[in-house]
């Protein structure tokens, strides 16, 4: 799959994005033994509302959406979330392309990029660190799960 195009998400993509999101987060649910992760329980209407309040990108390849990522401005921070790549398309640099484009599209005045993942999601952490993100803190959740927060300066 070499022809990947990154585009802005349209509200008409919401159904396909929700399907992609659920397919991508099943492995996370298995890893954390929690089938109620927010990306899995988010409704269609909640996703549409989120898309209206965020900047979202999609990766299209083979005639379908194979990846997506979202960001929103929080003061001088560009908060990145819900990075998802279809299970059959992982390991091909699509997540890297989506993150790079999100960073390029950050509005003026953004000083840093921030994202988080679970402490057991080592592949995610490895990807983010390879792209220059550094762990800034850990946030304990229930049942021994920790959120690993990572950041990097904008323009780096």
C-alpha cells in the first residue's frame, strides 16, 4: 500500500471513522482487559460533535480510510489524540504521516504538542519517542493502569 493520501476529515466520514476507531482500539482493550475504553464506547453523535470541535485528518489508501488522528488547541498546546491505523495497515508509516501532518497544520501560536497513551502500549510510546516526544508525566488510573503523557516543542 504505497499510495496513501492525507486529507482533512469531513463530517460525512464519521461512520467510517467510528468503524476504524473501534477496529483499532480492540487490541488496546485486550491489552488493558477493558472493553469500555472511551474510543470503543464513543457514539456516532459524540464523534460528530468531537469532529466539529477538533482538527481531524484521515489517511486514505486502497479506496478506504485506513488511518485517522485528531487535535485541538488548548491555549499554546496542540493536543493530539485518537491516532488510529487500521490493523491491516499498521507498520507502514501511516501513523507517522498523520502525526507529521497534524504538527504541520497546527495553528499559529502553538508552542508544544502533547498526547498520551497507556503504559502498556509500548509500540505507541516507541513511535512517539522516535518522533521526538518525551514523557512529561504519568497519570494513574484505576486498576493499575497509567496514562503516559508525552510532549515535544513545536518547530522541532
